[in-house]
């Protein structure tokens, strides 16, 4: 706003100077002469604001491929700047060399496994017996604990069942005593039968018999487990001295695991290398680090690929314009005279104070990039910072500013009345008026002369 207002032509002749000029007769101005002015009736309507910025086409997805094997480069299928599709072979190794190296790696893996097996097989039967005893003892301890727990629970259940029946029998005896004065009654006879039945159940009921049988079975099982445990304990003690130390065995196992990992890694890498280095996405080859026929070591940089599907335009926005930029705002980007749509996807939370990229970094992610795009090329972006449907608006030309603030001149009774206003969104043509005037008010301005408050005017 300040830049626009400063660029307006301002008249600097003050009332005092005019009076002096009139006094000396240089010129004569009639105070009642009406100035012809331009006018616009303040109305409501759409108002949009677009910020134009310059930027560079880049990508957020970049992949540098390094050699995972020692080998010989067979063919480089691309040149720097070439476009490749996902799955295209970029670099391939010498097939015969890869086949030879794969065979060597596989033989090495077999040799490592043979050494491990030989070390294991050098243990004698004592080591096998020790292992058997150790494994069985662990199982036996658990079996003994489980069996003992089952015995304890069964004994408890049996006692509780017998106690329940005994309690029931006692209650029946009490009832029988209560009916003893009527020995010939049916109730008395039923109680006698129930007491006899209860006495039988306390000894021979199905659940009590089953629990007693289960208790006998568990005791036999417990005795057998303890006997077998004694046997395994003796076997473990007698074979322990002939065992390989735990440290030596751990070392052997670690060496085996490390050899397997290294061998599998080498073999997998050679098999992958036999298929060549393939593009993982559509993109442009930006750097090639090898030539055909060259020997390469593991870790050698082969090629760099930048995606054309994740294209962004990197902009630098000054501290005055950044206040109007927000993530998600729509943008139109012109690249090679072709327009693309996109949105603000990133705003850096810092400012660059030196170099060509001074300002705050902003990225526009393109919605539908295509193969016509050239990475690194300059682009022009138009960012829509506002798109209002119904706002009170006047021409930007009618807007003025002084030490008291922003104002316009409103035509009333053929005079220009200075009126303070509060503004909002603006573009090169129109400005939003938040407060100060109403729809239908006529604002006036003159492109070549200064208007003063209360001046007589004539609308053109």
C-alpha cells in the first residue's frame, strides 16, 4: 500500500505558497473554480488479490544410487538430463563378472556353514547326552510342579466334597431328632433314607471315587517324574565336564550368524545387480558418476535421479508479502509458456538474509506435473492471496494517505469531502473498504492535480 501511495503524483503547493503567489501576482486562482474529477460509485462485488513471484522448478524426491557390490560397469543406459520411467534400467553391470562373483559368494557361504557344522559335530555323545538331560530337566521340573499343584488341588476338592456331604448328613441327623417323637411318620422314614444315602455318598459317590482315583494317578505320575528327574540329574552331572564352554559356544553361534548375514547380503546384492539399477520412480537423471567398463567398489556413487511426480516451485517472498501467504492457497505456475495449477505446500520458518535467495522460502506443489517440465528452470507463480465474493470496493486510484491515515474524497454537494477509511484486500485496480464510507457514496480523484478537503469539483 505504501509503495502505491508513494508513487502517486502529489501536489506540494501549500496554502501559504498559493497565498504568496497570488500576492505577488504570478498567477491568479479563483477559490470558487470547480476542478474536474474522475468518479466511482462505491459498490459491493467480488475482489481478488494475486501475488506474482519468480521461482525455480525443483523436486522434493531425489534418489542417489550407490553400488552395493564390487563389480564392473557394463552399460550406462542414460545420459544426464534424460527422462526415465519407473522400472527403466539406468545402469547395468557386466553380466559375466556378476555371475562369477555370485558363485564365489555362494561357495563362501557353503564353506562358512561347513566350518560351523564341523565345530558342532566335534562334540561327542557326552555333549548330546548333556543337552538331552538339560532339556528334559527343564520339562520335568515343570511337570513335577504341575503335578504337585494338581495333587494339592485334588486333595482340597476331595476334602471339600466330603465336608459338604458330612455337613449335609449332620443336618439330616438334626432333622431326624426333631421328628423322633413321630417315628411312624412318612417324614421320619424319608429322613432315615436320606441319612443312609448320605453315608453311602460320603464313601462311594461317583465324584469322590473319581477324585480318589485321580489322586492315585497323580501320585504315581509324580513318583515317575521324580525318578526320571533323578536319572537326568545324574546324566547331566556325569557329562558336564565334557561340554564346550558357554563362551566358546556363544562365539561360535555369533560367528555363524554374522557369516550368514554377510553371505546372504552379498548374494542378494549380486542377484539384484544382475538385474541392473532400475529407476524407482518417473524422473530426470541429473548426475552420472561412472562410465562403462569401469571397476566400481561397494559404495561408489552411480547416478542421481530426481522425481517429476513430486514437483515443487521454490519461491522467495519478502517480509512484506509473506503476511498474505498461507499454506493451502491456490497458485498458477507458468513453466515454458505452459500453465500448471498448485497449492502452497510449505512455508519456511526462517528468512535468508544474504545471497540471491534473500527472503522467506515458499514451496508450491504442482497438482499435475508432466514430462514437459524441466527441473531447475525458472518459473513464474501467481498466488491467489484473497478471493472475496461481496465486499465494498472502490478504485485503488481513489485511495490516499497522509500522516493521519488512509482516506478518500467523497463527492457531496459538488464538493470533495476528505473521509477517513479502513481498507482490506486490494489489487492493482480495486481496494476493499472495511469502514468509513457506504455503498452508493461517490469517491473522486484527479490524476494530475491535488484535491483538497472541501474543494469544489465537477464530475467528469
